[in-house]
């Protein structure tokens, strides 16, 4: 955790507008800051003024002011034509590239005009794009170009906003990474200790003057949390941490208890949780979650629900799906140790910590399984296939509405968090994780539904049903479910059922072949990308492919070039992530309306899924033995 990087403090609450804090580190850790309220030498001043010249003057055909204090930095002869490198203390801090294009790019710099405000047509088509730079210089470049109150044209303002998007959507890519070549070994530890020393000295200097400042208290606790996280990697910070902790107890606690009455544990809880609890609680009631309850050793019921789901309500759902008596069943948490704990009817069954503890199981009163292993389950031949009696458009519409409710709650930042895998399973990727889980479960549901159908004729009807549902999902611009259904029908356990497929009418086989085209991975999924591009929003993309694109960009391009942040990589990631915003830019209209009945909702909200590959293949071979 590179909390000593001055850039991180830009995103914290302002602390006395302390300019030096934003310039604690610039390249070699010195406080050069580039215009952030620090004293700089002639070379730094020249670089800063050179940057302003690049931003304000036309690229060709304009005259620089005849003032020795304003000039572009010397260009290195080895640099490609059209590039400008800004240097500080002999090191590159920002690299710009001049481009000539009429197409607006999110990372493009607007073409500056001459002092008269008018430039030639060819000059106005020339802009600078950021190639790389130190975080602080990129941010400084961004802020210097950010104008308020319509000071510039709409196109230029859009370009500035897109650059702001690029930076804010992707700063996590480099903010947590150690500035390679600059933050290794003892240098990292020394910088962290210096930051603690500086903040401690600042707090002691201002004393009670800061005590009433809420944003200062928030900042101090946030910094304290970062130091705690780094303590494992840098044990030498412990002494500095204790001093910093004493300072916090004296000046920035939220109550009036004397320091000797506060344990370290209580203080850490206050520091880490106080500011986030209210925000989290305000969102908890509106979250959508997937609760998995096992009904046999090899299958479970996936229930799309709310976090406050009680045991009695879940038992009612299980009884409805399995045609069982609710009063004959109980819910049990089976821990990894083998221990079983029975839940009371009023107990909340959903818990984010349930997975590491064990699994939720629906049992008979004598604690035996509700269903035996599905390969030995005689009930399968007697079970009704309720899905066959429901209109395919209504099922597709229900799938689309459910997927949309999950998709619209995804924030663009979740894709960056998920790709970097900084905190797997954390609240930062909660909505995205639920949608990905849902996509996987729809695929497994299709397989399970077909393979649990013993009757050949009904199995053929199910194939036709799923093919039509997939086509309707595509028509409703829900490619997430369309992909999942097609892949479910294409899995080996289902595709090997030759007798079933042979009885399927030719028009359905043709329709399925056309649907398969969008899942064709050739030419980097060209068919899918072209089909999706033609669709207008709102639309739901196939999320795993979008994440793959971001992963390839992240892993295929260096985050740093010569210790400068590769901004071109950040732009590519941001441009891909912005797909979410485009897809969410409208609401589903009348074209995605279906019959909203309890039966339809139950068919897509409560999915019976076989999660054992061996069971799937055994059922497949049992239905159609190998010749």
C-alpha cells in the first residue's frame, strides 16, 4: 500500500489545503511538487512554464512570447518527431505526443490557440495526447486544462472531462503499485516514516486548532488505517505507529475518554469502521444477493433474494420448487468440520461469511437429505417440468429484468477492482460478482434442466424452449443470458444427446446455429462485437468477455515506462470500462414487457442447479447410453 505517495492524498478530504502534502513525492521523493505550493529552483520553474506553454500556445505558426522565462524544454534528439518531454532535475516527468486528427479521443489534449484566441484550421486540428508521466504531473496537467463555467467550447470541455474520466477510473492501476525503481527496499520504508513524521509534526504544531476539523480527523484515521495495513510488510513502522497512535488518542478521538481508558483494539475498531458503517448500512437494504441452499449432495437451489431473508421464507421457496411439505424440513448450516447447526425460523440465512464457514443445507426433520444423489433419484421421472407451460417471451423478459437490475447496480470502478484482484470478494466488486455468478448459474441451470428430464419428448421440448428463450434474450439486448443459455446447450453433457437433437425440428436447429455465431471466438469475437455494437442502449453485455478485454490490456501493457505511468494504457482501460456507462445510459422500455406472474418469477429467480460435473455426465449417459 503506497500511502506515502502524495497523489493518494489528493483523493482524501482536504487537510488545511496543505500544498506540501500533495507534493510529498515526485519521482525521487523530493517535494518538487510542480506548482503545489513548494519552493522550486530555476529548472523546475522552467519546466512548469514550459508545460503551460505547451498547453496554451498553438503547435505551429505561433510565436512564443519574447520572454526568457517562457520556453519549451529542450527536445532530446532521440525523441520521435512530435513528442515533447518535460524534465525536472534531469529526469522525464511528462511525455506528450502531438497528433493531427479530427476525431475526438478521450485522452486527447485540446489544441491550444495563440494569444489572440484564433488559430489556423490546420493548427486547430493538432492536439497533444498524454503518453506517460508521473502521477502528480499527469494530475497537474489535467487540472491546468480543467475549465469551469463554459470558459471553452463544448468539444474542448468534453475532451477535458474524458481525460478526467481516464484518470479517475484507472488511478487504482498504478496508485497501489510501487513506483518501480523508486520504491524498493529501505527507500520505501524511509519515505513512509518521513510522511508519518511530517504529519505528526504538523498535528503537534497546530494542536487544538485542528481538533474541531472533521475532515482532519477523517484524514488522520484514514492514514492510520493505511499504516496498519503496511505493518506486516514493514515491521519497523511499529515504533512510528505507536507514536502516531498516541498523537491520535490525544487530539483526534471522537469521545472525551482519557487515553488510559482506551484499548488498542477499541481504537482500531473506531478508526477502521466508524466512517464506513453508516454508508454500508444505508446500502444493505437495497442489495441483491444470491443464496445457495443444497437440496441433495450434488445439487443446490440458487435463490435470488435480499440479505434479510429468513429461514422460514427460504424453506417455503424450497418446498415450492421441490413439491415438498414445508413443515417437514429444516435448514442446517454444515461447517467444514462436519458440525451441524440448525437454524431457527426467524434466523437470517444469508451471510457474506457463510461460504468460509460451511454451506446451507435443506434437510428432513431427521436431518437426512431432502433428495438423494440425483443419479439415484427416482423422483426425477415423476417431476413436472413447469417451464414447458410458461411462455418463452415471458421467461426471457423475466431473465432480462433480473439481469438488468443486477447490471445497473454495477459501478464502472468495479471492473478495475475485479481485474486487479486487490481485494477478492470485497464490497468493491459485490454487484459485479453477483452478475457473474448469475451468468454461470444460468448456464448450469440449462444443463441441469435438460439432463434432469427423463422423457425424450419433453427433453426435445426443453431444447426448443431454451433456443427460443435465447433468441428472445438477444432480441431484448440481453447478451449476458443469451450467451449463458447457448453455452449451456453447447456443453459436452448436453450436446452428446444425439437422439434428442435429431428429434429437434430443423427450423430450431437453424435458429440455434445462427445464435451460435455470436459465441464464435474467432477473430477476437468479431461476430459478437459487431452485433453488440449495432444494438442501442439499454443493453447488457456478456460480462466475462468485457473483463477479459480489460485483463488483456492490463497484462499486455506495462503500467510504467521508465518509472513514468503509462497513460496510454490507462486510456485503453478507461475506454473499455466506459462501455458500462454507455450500456446503462437508458432504461428498458415497452419492448421488454412480459407477463409478471409468480410462476414466471419463480422460474428464473429460483434455479435448481447440479454443481457436480460427474453427476451431469452420469445423467447424460443414463439418458442416452454410449453406443
